[in-house]
């Protein structure tokens, strides 16, 4: 990777690819998936695509963002919401 395009943190990379994330988000909103956020797209790709990847270039990251399957992101977001709801229910049970 070119020295000018090296990133010191995930936040730095996230900020660099925000235009691609915004573009994907617009596409999702046109498909009436307006509850999905940029962070959801990012987190899905980190957990499901990039976790085991090595030496990704910026163009690979942008390509993955723009071409990730919308239904996979949708499934991920719904599963995450369900998991969070379950955690809340379990916490509520601990209070009783």
C-alpha cells in the first residue's frame, strides 16, 4: 500500500471511506432499507469479510462496501437487533 494511503487506525480508515459508505447507504434507502446505518455496513464487513483478511488495499475496502449484498446487511442488522433485545430481556430477568 502506498505510504500516503496507510491508516493508523480503524477510525482513520472509516473516515476515509465515508463517501463509499454514504453511497451504499443511499442505495439501501432506495430499496426501503432505511433503518440500516453506515455503522451497520461497516460492522458487517468487519465481522464477516475483513476479520480474516490481510493486506487489504483501499480500493478493496471501497469495492467491498459498494458491492456487499444488501440482503446480507439486512440479515446482519436484524440478527444484531434480535441479539440486543435478548440481552435486554436477560438483564431484566436478572433484576427480578
